[in-house]
C-alpha cells in the first residue's frame, strides 16, 4: 500500500507541467475526453510496467547496496527537480501532429503517449521508485498518478483555457522533488 500511495503522489507531481499534459489537452480538443483518457491509461500502464520491471531488477540485483541506491535515487530526484524547473514544452510540431493524427482515437493517443513517455522523467521516476518499493504497488500507483495529473490538465484546460498558473505548478513540483530527493539521500546515508 505504501508503494502505491508514494508512487501515486510522486508521479502525479512529476507529471505536473510535463509535455504529455500538454499533449493530453491537445488531444482533448480533437477527441472525446473518454478516448483520450483510455489511450493515456493504456500507454502509461505499458510504459510503467516496463519501468517497474527495470527498477525491480536493479533493486533485487543490488539489494546489498540499498543504501547506495537510496542516495542515487535521491540525486535522481534532485535532477528531476531541475528538469521540472527548466520546463518541458510541447513544440509546435508535436502539437500539430497531435491535432492532425488520424485513425482510431484511442490508438492514436496511446501510441503518441507511449512514444512520448519513453525516457521521460515520469518513466525514470517510476524506475527509481521500483528499485526500493514493491513493483505492483509502484506500477498501479504510478499509472494512476499520471492519469490523474493528465485528467486534471484536460479538465483545467477545458475550464480555464490558458489561465493555468504555470509558474506555481512548476515551482511546487520542483519543491516536492527536492524534498523527496533530500529524504532519500538522508535515508541512504543513515542506513549505511
């Protein structure tokens, strides 16, 4: 349960201001919210299953070095904070592709999200979490956190348009990553 809750919160925060949120809003202008959410959920579940597989393998293979994994994970979270602060924008070309995509809506959204998430900070954060937490809870929690964040973006975008407080979201997510990173580093140092 802890892995589920932690992963839900961390990935929700990681997804705030991410380019895939912008993709979700763009797709929602073309397809129904239901189609977009189904595509996002399917793509996220697949990418995060791969991610927890990698993370669980690393955590198990290097179980005697959990203290070091914790420190590395903490440093990774500090890097995610910097990445979040720097920003992640959807290019005009990516937005055009999302608007012009053809074929089945769920498939178009799912493939676009799958490709966008490969190597993204949410995938890397999921790998990082799975090195120390249970794979199933991390998988379900990270998938739920991402879908909730993207659903929030779609809903907020529909209600508020361009009036979203981008700076507040960016700084809040950055602070959360710094806090998680520092906690992990302290846990690694003290458990050595």
